[in-house]
C-alpha cells in the first residue's frame, strides 16, 4: 500500500526545497560579495518555506499515519522511523536556527533578503553577535546532520529498490 497523494506532494516539495537550500547554504561563503545577498535570499526563502512545509507535513502525518510496512523486518522499520523522525525534527529546527541567527546578526528577512523576495519579516531582536555566532554554528552543524540523514534515507531507498526489490520506492511515487 502506498502513501496518499498529499503525503507524496509534501515529500517531493520537501525534496525540491532541500535541493535549493542545501547547495546554496554550502556555497554562500564562497560567493563574491556582489552576488552574496541573492544567495542569502534564495537560501533563506527555501529554508523558511521548508519550515512551513515541514509543519504542514507533520500536521498531516499526525492525522494520516503512513501506510504499514509490516512486510519489512523490525530492524528496518526501526531504522526508517528513527531517520524519518530525525528528519522531521531537523527540518523544523534548522530554519528556526537560521532565522534566529540572521536576526541576531542584525539582518532580518527584509530588503534584498525579504522572504520570497517581497515579504518583509519584522526584526524581533537587537544585534547580538556572540548569540548569532552560536546559533550559526548550531545551524551549520545541523545542516551537516541533515545531509547525513538524507544520505542514509537515499541509501535505504537504493537498497530497497536495487537489492531487496521490495517496492518500497513505489509507495512514494
């Protein structure tokens, strides 16, 4: 039994957002200053949208549990549940850390970095560089954790599709 259409949409929208947020986040420090604000705008908009989609996705999932995977060994189900829960938590916490860090550095999502290019969010804290640096460090660390979780997730998909050939991927397509 496969996932319902809304769950599939949430999943693939999240994939698309991650394909924007992760690479832009990784390269921002290497972008020349003239283009840096555009990269921040893209990264921050993808991140905040990921946060909103993750909240909606979690609300949907709480009301619509995923289909049973009882045909899978218990260890596989435990591993999948652990990775999924960690991804949900990370996709909610990560954008919050980034948003707080941006505000603590004194750069709320306004002007050139307005959310989606035109939605100006209010500044809600004074500049606090030590706090900003701590939040940014947590944001960077969690970004690498997300990347590792995604590698585990995609590796499991490949394992189920190419080796076990058990139709697990078909449930999400």
